C-alpha cells in the first residue's frame, strides 16, 4: 500500500471520503458514532492526502489514469500534476484541522440530521479533490457541480430559517451561472475537435480572438465561484449562513478551487497569454480587494466580516495572478514565477488563516450564541485558547511579520517593484499605482482585523451572559491548533514552503524560486539576490523574543517587578460601564466617513424626544441596487410575459406541444430536404 | 547638454509638478499665492540653467523678466487684492482634495503618454519634462475647475501660463523673444482685467463666490 | 565578530541617543516658545522615575496587556537596529528590507491598539480606533516613499539604497523631492507630532497616542515612552538614510564609525530643530482633516514613483 503511486493514494482518499459519507447515511441519527468516529476518520484520511500530494509534488512527474465511470465512451480522465498536487496539499492540510474541529463542533438536534451532515461534508471534500485531479471537461464539470451541490446543502443545514434558505438559493444561482460559463469556455478550448480531454485542449492552437473569449468565459465562471467583483454578492450571504466548519471549508478551500481552475485554463490549457488579460485580472483583483476590505471594516457581524475579508484576499490572489500573466505574456518568466509564487503562497496562507478564523468564530458562536459584534467582548478572559489561537490567525491575516500573510504580500510587492522592465511605458506607469493600492489594502486589512479581534475578544463583555462562556472542547482545540501551526510554518519557514511551490511554477512558467530563494541559507528568503531584497522571519522572531526577554530581566535586575491591581484609571472618570466602549459601528465610523461613496447607507439617528433612543446604521452594497435588482426585475418582467402563455386549458398546451414538434421536424435537416 | 544640467532641469520639472499638486491640495488663498511665486521662481531657475548651458543670452533676459513679473509683481498685486477684498480665509474645494489628487495622477499619466509621441519627433525634447509641463497645464486647469472662488481661479490661470513657459524654455530650449514678450504682456493685461473683474463681481454680489454668476443667466 | 560588534554598537547608540533626541526636540520647542525648558536630559530622568515606580494594572487587564510593552519595545529596538545609522554593514539588516521594516512598525501599532482595547475603557478604544485610522493611511504612504527610493536603487534592501545614493557619483533624483515631502508628512503623523496629535496634551478631543497608553504606569509606561522615543529616532534615521545618507560608512573601520557617529548627531540635531520649528509653526488639525493630510502624503509618494518612471532616472 505504502508504495502505491500518489494518484492511487489520492483515489483511495476520495473513495474513503465517499465511503464515510455513505456510512453517515447508515448511522443517520447516531450522533455519537458520527461525531466521534466518522469525522476524526475523515481528518486522518486528510493527512494521507497531504502526504501523498506532497510526495507527488516533490517527485516531479505527472501521473494519469482513466476511470471507467460514467457514460460508455466517456470515461473519467484523471491526472495528478504539480498544480493539482499543490492544491491537494492545501486541501489535505486544511481538511485535517476542519474535520477534527467538526468532530467536536456539530451538536445533535439542530437542523439537518448528523448523518446527513456527515455525508454532505465528506462528499464536499471528495468532490473538491476530484475537481483537482480531473483531466477532462466531463469529469471536471461533474466534480464541480457536486461540489456546488454538496456545499449548497451544507449552507442550508439550518434550513428552517428563511434567511439561510435565501442565502443558499442565491449561492446556488450564481454557482450555476458560473458553471455554464466554465462549460462554454471548455467548449471553445476543445476547438471543434469533439475531444473534451484536457490533453487534447493543450494541443489546440486557437486564434487569439477565441483564446480571449475562452479566457473571459473562464474568468466569469471561476470568478463567480471565487467572489470577484461584481459576482461577489453571494459570498457574504452564504459563508456566514453555513455552520462554521463549512464556512471555513468554503472560504478557506473552495474559493481556491476557482483559483485553481483559472490557473489551469490560463497557464496550462491555453497556449498563448495576451497582456491585457493580465491587466484585466490585475484591475479586477485590486478593485475586488479594496471593495472587500472596506466592507469588512464596517461589518457588525463577525462572520460577515470574515467573508468580506475573503473577498479581499481573493482580490489579492487575482491581482498576483494578473501580474504573473502579464509577465508571462512578455516572456519574462522569472518574474512570472515570482508573481505566481506570491499567488500560490497566498493561496496557502489564506486557506489556513481564514479556516482558523472561521473556526474560532464557530467556538465563539457555540459559547455565547452571538454573532453580532456589538454583543460580544472580553472573551479572552473566558476562552483564552480560542482567543490566542484567533490572534495568530488575525496577525497572519493582517499581513504582519513574521506571520504567513506577510510573506505572500512581501513577495507580491517585490514582483511589483520589478515591473519597470516591462516593454510598455503605459503599463510601467500604472504599476506604481497598483503597488500603492496593494499597500493600502494590506494596511486596511490590519484595521479590519484589529476590529475583529479587539471587539470580540478584548475589552469588557458587553452582555452579562458572556461571562458564562466556556472555552472550546478538546477536539475543537486540536483542530484549531493544527491550523494555527500550519499558519506559523508558512510564516516562519518560507524557504521550506517554496520547495513545494517551486515544482508548480517550474511546470507552469518554466522557472522557480526554490533555488535562488534559499541560496543564502534556509533562514533567509532572497527571491533574486541578497543585494536586491532579503527577509528572514526567523531572525525577526528571534530578535524580538530575545530583546523582550532581555528587557524583562534587565528591568527586574536594575529596578523591580512590583505590581498592584486596581480599577481602570480611564482619565479619572469614576463611573463607567461596558457600554461606553467603542462598538463595532463606532470602530467602523472613520472608514464609513472616508469611503462614503462606496456605500449605500441608511442611517437612523435618535431624536431627543424618543423615549427609547436607538442608533442604527445599515450599510448595503451598491452592486445590489446597481446590477442585481435590475436583472431581477427584468427576469420578473420576462417571466410575467411568458406567463401569458399559460392559459390553463389542456388543449392549448397540447397545441404548444404540437407546434414545437412541427418546428423541430422542420429544422431537422433530413426532413426539410 | 551636460549630464548635471539635464538632471537639474528634471529636478525643476519635478518641483513644478510638486507645486502644481501643492496648489491642488492647498485651501488657504495666501498660501496659493506663495506657491505661485515659488512656481515662478522655479521657472526662473530652469530658464537660467537653459540659458547658461545653451549660451542663449536672450533667455537671461526672459528669466529676469519672469522674476520681476511673476515672482514679485503679480504676487504683490494678488496680495493687495486679497487684503482689499478681505478673502484671506480657507476656501472649500468642490471635490475633496484626495479625489482631486487622484484625478491629478490620472492626468499625469495621460499627459505623459501624450508627450511621448511628440518628443519622438525631435531629439532635443526630453519626454519627461514635456510630459510634466503638459501635466502642470492640465493640473492648473483642473484647479480652476474645482475652486468656487475667483482668486484661486485666477491663480490657476496664471500657473497654467507658468507651465507653458516652462514647456517652451526647458523642454524645447527656448523660443523667440517676441513670443515671450507677447505672452508676458498678455499675462499682465490678464491680471489687471481679472482684478478689475473681481472688484466688479464683489460690488455686484457682495461675495467672490462665482456660483453667484449663475444668477445672471436668463429665465 | 567585528560585524557583531558593529551591530551591538549601532543598537546601543540608538538606545541611548533616542531619549536624547526627544529631549532635544522638546528643548528646542521650549526655546521657540520663549520658555527656558527642562533641559535635554529630561527624558532620561523621566524614564528613571517611571522605572522606579510601582506598576498599577487595571484589574480587567488580560496577559496581553502586560506583555505588549515589552513587545513594542522589542519591535522598535529591532527597527532601530535594522536601519543603517552608522554603517551599512549590519548583520541584522538582512532580516528585513524596507517592506519588512514597515511591517515591523505595523506589528507594534497593532499590538498597541489591541492593548488599548483590552481594558475596555472609552479612552482606550477611542485611541485605538484613531491610531489604526492613522496607521492604515500612514503605512502605505511610508511604503510608497520607500518604493520611490527602491526604484532608484533597484532594491528594497536599505543597505543597497544607502550605498546607491551616498557612494556613487553625485546624481539628482527628482522623484526624491516628492518622496521627501511625503515622508515629512508621514513622519509627523507617525510620531504623534503637532498637526496630527499633540504629545504635550491629555485632552480627550486632541490626543491619540496618549489615549492609547493611558492605562499604563510604572515600568510598562517607561518602556512605552522609551519605545516612542526609539520610534522617533528610527523614523529620523530612515529619513537620513533615504535623503541625506552622506557620512554613513560602508565598512566598520572604528575611525570612520566614530566619524559617522559625529555626522549622525549633527544631522539629528538639525532635524530636531526643524521638527520643533514645524511643530511651533503649525496648528493642530481636526481629526477629520487627518485622513486628508495622510492621503496627500500617500498620493505624493505615488507621484514620486511615477516621476521616477516618467523621467526615466
């Protein structure tokens, strides 16, 4: 068994996940078995997946297989190459943490039966893995759709609430519109050969025009899944609606499937890359990122805040990908590799820190029953484990050294600073603006994350019941700890991680960073040369820790360590309570003021004569009013027109069928001739 | 042209661009006048450098004329105007300042791309300085658009002319004396007319807010 | 070994010079306001006093609150150790380039804001919000300033930037005009100086930095005050390294290092006077003018980068 090829291992893992899913049906109501056996088992299998894909990554060859499933003549072609292995690795590692957390998280009795939930969860995992190894459009679409369906059922796990049903419906709708675009894109890529395998698509030399059409369709389709502007509206609805481990899986991992798909189409299936594709991706990405982070900063629901932060990160990923595409189109492969490395690094970083953060919100939700930031606070005293683990996620997410988000942002900024070599002067001029906006987005992300952590975990509890909050259970802690450790590894050992990214960039653009990155020692990350730029998180951490320890001892030796506890000073005010702290709304106020034109705001300010004054501000997305409502109205109008056909008399319906039959017969070439 | 003089011209170009942005970002009317004087001084310095390097003595004359007119005389007139009209205080812009500057950046990119093909026509024109001069013209124009008071608009008009002179002398190394004298005279007359104009507006509406001019339209 | 020695020497001189710079600025401000002033050694006396005092901790404080002063001090010290002040040959400097340096400041800021929110008083949260407001605009502005310089040196390593500007043939870089202007604005905002914040006030409407550290006392406050002085020092030396690098040596020949130290002290003294002058001449901005102030800095930085590309130098 242990000597089996990585692809075999991956297939086994998928089989086991599906198997667990079916077992979940068998043990539909037996909560104990599902939680204590099935979910941990799924997690263990995730380790196997990570191990197998890591082996495949380093072994350096692509493996193919054909599975005799599906229609005759139309089998599943599977392929495990470096790109899929990398994403499988991310999926494997993240699934371990999330599965373990889920084992302790799901409670009996709420909404969907535990066995059913178990099935949907594991089918979701299996379909994501299948998406990654699919090597023909047919297998890909089957996996893609089952991924969308299983996640839809997971989102609507609490289907008794109308709001959650609405969110699920919106998600399903946009997912399907996207899927159609993806399918059409594959249709163009096969260039009328009728052979839908990816191997065939790689061979086709389609014209730049059709290549662009295929690219745009793929961008639309995968963009819908990733939540790119203006297709992002489902994301802040669906991700918070789902149970927290599912949100973690969707935000952390499922979004990356869209990134994978786009990378596959742009760098692998299409034989050419055109420069304006890169510019388009870059502009869309930056717009999305800025939009996401600004909205994240004004949210008052902790899961919505994280969902908007996911939109921001997707934007950054798209920007990095766009830059890579731009370099690639000019044949500057080393720089393309640098930008692509930044993109892939951020895929990993975001997968882990966002999963971790969603899991911590799950624990908070369980302990307090609150998602509203305005009713939380001070939880670091009652749930220290969750709080400190969340802090790691928050720091990674804010892009602060020496944590994982910083490495990818650093690489991204480095690749931006290389751009003055581009042959188009116009592009050269746009790049500084883009680099500056990346810097702004990163800093704003810090703002949003400080808000998240500060309001939820710090300060005084805003409600009395919060002091009864309990810390996360054992399995939940293990799950979060696993993800936090992954975050730390990504933050502290960039050169180690580069070894896994290098094979991917080698296959996609022919260059890699692993060699030059660690040329000056494993602790020092140098993407090109020592003269140009270097960064060492280990030095960083050791430097800060040593100075902290040194200061601590020096102060103790020369002075003293006396300390007294007292009531807070607070400028000498004697009366104060928890309601006098900044609320989530208050914290977002500067952002609302500065970026006022981004929002549709409805304010309700209390009047002096009101007996129960209430301050309320509702911030909504301009895209709803601008794009979606008109589309919805148009659809409604059209369906109302179609509704006229409906007369209610059977003979008229029969007439419709008859006419349809006649027209069809007329159109069939053999008959009309 | 020696290396150092090209660098100097570039430096002055950058200064000019900076001052144009400073004007966009400035709310105080008095400071606007100071920036305008500084801008004039930058043009003087740039003209002198060009005169020294290319040995065109008439450019010295033009530099001295600019110095007298745009660094001392016009700012002095404007100072007096501001004092007489008592409009020393801050003026609110129509669009907030960061957005104005953002549009300004777009204008810079646009101007540079416009200047690029022009500079290819002749070897003596450096695309950077011409682009910056063009950008300064556009920025001054934009400043006139975003201000609602008459004096900042006049200053915008004047700084536009400064940028044109800079384009003429530094980017293309001088132009005929007659043209220069003509421009100088134009500006002088312009300032006087605008000054008179402002007094008239004020007498009519008790304010220098030119939005009052909207009342003049028929119906 | 000698590299290590030079690193230790640079770090120690930063540690000791930082309060002196603060004292010098305060003294100059006093002179400009026609007061006699406390003398430039006052910050040392204050620090000594604070270290001797007992630390009073709010009873709602979590462990985070106690650990933050040490962390911030560590961050600032590390930042001062990374920036080339005397010699560019610092072993620690490899750990962080210009971008990571900004990250280091951001790390300190985030922790300071979190600590201020930890107690849960109205002042602390207000300060935290305002500090983060300044931060999210000042950080990108500082980055654009550094980018302008890195485009010139074609590197983000501070060492290479300093070497490029100081040790090559004299060249004028027009883009640095914008960068310098933007840097001055960021400098004032980041160090809680007058147009943005007032270091000498405890009035809730005007303060930002003081609101953040309101709950600290004793040795914790001393560490934070020292860290603030180090931040001022670090920013001053960034400014010197980017715009006036002449005098910073490449090697670690003791004689030249001493000479560099003399240069550094002269430059810092000049900078202190200029800072005091700016502070005396300008009036405090309303808090909602601050974003505009910093957005101007940010856009100036962007224009700096653009100018570099426009003028092709």
